[in-house]
């Protein structure tokens, strides 16, 4: 399976906590490749993809941050009207549920990379591949 390791960090919903976390990561020479933040009243979940996932996990553990590793799929979405619909249709036709998704900028003209968290990664990868939809490898995601 060609999954990207996303790190979900639980951050108290309090002034300065997000800045503290990002300073910690930056101070270790780790580069954020993508991020998404969802919040509740008491805490947020910062979903990140970084260039050094193992080092990031070690850093978080050593500094008392609660986190979880989640395998996600990266897809190279054609940057045109209907590009996302094409991918979602392929997944839907294969019976794959998308739990969440978020896009991020890449350096390739004509496409936008999008991260998908799905309920069945193997079925999703098979559906995408059979529909000639380009998959973003973990190495490409970490090196963007």
C-alpha cells in the first residue's frame, strides 16, 4: 500500500499552543509539507504531513505532545473544473467512503495534490489506479 503517514497532534485550544508546537517542529529542522486544523471547544487536531515523520514523532513524544499516526492517500488532482468530482466519483463507484480530505499546493503546474482519508485504502488505491488517476507517493509528499 502506498500510504502517506499523516501525524495528527492534539493541541489545547488555548492562545499560543499552536505557535508553541510549530516552533518546536521548526526548531528541529522539520518542514511542514501540508496541514489541516480542526477544532472543538477544548482542543484542536492539527493534521500534518512533514518531511521527517519518524523524527517528528520522536520529537512530539519527548516533549509531551499527544499524537496519532494515520495513513492517508495522496492524489494528484487535475487542476481543472471537475478534477475533484472525477476522483470522488471513482471512489464512490468503488464503495469507498471519504472521511475527510484537504488539498495543498505543489510545484507541478496543472495539478493540485489532495490528501484523502478513506475507510478502505486498498479499495481506494485500486479504484484510483484503474481509473488512471495519479497517486502521490509518500516520498513525493515528504519532498514537496
